[in-house]
């Protein structure tokens, strides 16, 4: 049985992201209202209440991410103002000993909160909207590596050089995701626009001439600033770190409207390289089957769309990885990724040894998918779409993925109403 609850009026505008901390007792939410709110759970009643809230950016906030608790209580936020900010929670006794910067210091939440969040660093390297931010798994050390991806197509990795103050961050890697080798096909650009209230766009209903024009633009020399897409709807969309340390720093990144995800390896001794490209298109299937010379018909021509969310599942002892994606074409896909064999580890062409296949492909949302997320063991996947429903997916004993239930706002409201009626009757 799925237990649900409803929190009314979380923000003053559209909610863009929520992120739970390591223990699941707090979550942070962000919105187009430029605010971050931190919520805490009352375990005795099962209710959530605001612990802190503050205006964090000068534009809509797209993502928030928690660092592992061994580094402290730290949040990172990404915004349409092209910045990423690092925040640290301080107890009230410590706050009184400091002189906060009034221009950036968070406001104390109403209700007498005993903690404050202080802005520690602002990262301004992005030349476009920063759509995703995620701390690396803690086993990569106390460097607090963190990745961002923005509409300038660049994946950036930062390291914290001063953990005591969190003030100094070094840009250790910066790579244009679209420039990394791709095995399937060149990416194309759409002529659609994206805005803070509609952060992506599709070509639904577009004429063939518009598609042809977009393909011609992708083949033409880039205009304007290097590395930027033709429109705000182009560029980077999502990232997710590999949770297993054995393979080093590996990250899945989605960029452009090619409908693909690149598995990228970050190495201190060489430039980032693409280990594998997850491509569900007919062209990608031909390459996966080793038929690189295959000919596609006109009906097989790929429809441009963006993969807007990706989640790398915890391995939990499996010999393969599971990666879930959600995209603007309405599909939730689960990929089964097999890394290189141990005998190939010293081979420089290790990327060619990684293989992938689609374990499941669902279109139940019938609309764009905005978020996919795994449970702690990587056995249950949840997805949220523009149909207003959160859907759960689980594999059977035979390894076949099936729907495991769904919830919607109207269902939660009905349950709350029934509970109120029962209370009145009692």
C-alpha cells in the first residue's frame, strides 16, 4: 500500500525541485520564486514543517543537492541566473558570533527556527542557465567534488580546496559534452525556445521544413559564442554520478536534443572521455547490434527531443548497472549497462568494451517526464510526468520490469478529505 500526504502552498510559484538529505529526515525545495526552503520531519506525527527559508538567487532556481553528512550540512543550488551557490547550515550560537553579509545572508524562517544557512561560495563559470547540480559520492574523498551542467553544453567539475570555510572552489574539469565522441549520430538543434517556466521544448506539430531547417543549422558553422546551443532549449539537461567507486569518477550526462545520454569518465591523468552512449533510436540499435553499415529508412529518422532527467541506480552487488532516463518524448527507459571486463581494464579503448541494452521502456505518462529517481537499493524506480502522476516501477523475479502503482494529486486530496471526514465522525 502506498501512503501519501499533501503539503499545501509549498512555494509562491512553480516548484522546480526537491532533494532529500542522507537520512531522509529533511528535504530542500526550490522554486521559480527564487527561494530555498528546508523542511524537517516530525517522526511522531509524520508531518513536515518549514525549518528555514530564504531568497537564494536572483532568478528561478532549477536544482538543489545535499552533500554527504560527513562533510557537514551543505547544500548546492543551481539557477537561471547562471550561478551555483554553496550553502552551509550554522547553529544560532555560531551565527551570532559572525557578521553575515546582508546582501546574501539568508533570512531566518518564520516560526522561530534555531538554525541559519550561510552562503559560502558562488560559482560563476557557466555561460548559460545551470540546469543540474549534484555532489559526487562521498567515497571519492573529502574534496567535495561537484558537477554542474548548463545550457552552454559544458559539464564542470569543482573541488573544494578549503573545507573549513567552503569558500575556495577549483574548476578541475570543464568539457563541452557535445564535442565528446558520439558513436551513434551527430546531434541536431531545434528551433524551439525554452523559458524559466518551460525549461524545454519539443517539435510536436512542427512541419518537416522546420525539422530540415534545424538539421541544416546543426551542420552549419556555429554562430556567436562557442559552445552555446542555437536556443535556450538546447544545451545540457541532466547529470547523475555512478555510485560505485570501482570504476572511478564516472558520470551520466544528457545534452542537446539528440535523445542520448553519454557515460563520461573523469580522470586526473587525462581529459574526460566517453565510455558509452545510450541511444534508443533505430540508428543506435543498429550500432549496438554491430551493424554500423545499416541503412535507415525515412520512417526511422529520429525525432528531436531532450532527455531531461537521468538517475544512476545504486549497484548493491550487481554485476551490471541500471540507469533510468526520462525525456520529453514521454518515455521512461531503464538501461542495463555492463562495464568492461577486468581483462580489458588496461586497454586504452576501454570505452568500446562497455555495452548497454534497454531493459524496459514505458510511455504510461503520455507526456513529458520531468524526474526519475531510484530507491536506496536500486530495486524500485519512481517517475514524475506532466500528467500529474508519480509512477512506480519494479522488476519481477524474472527480471521483467512492471508498473508497481501510481499516485496523483487528486488521489491525495481525496485521501485527506476522507481522513478529515473520519475524524469528524469519530
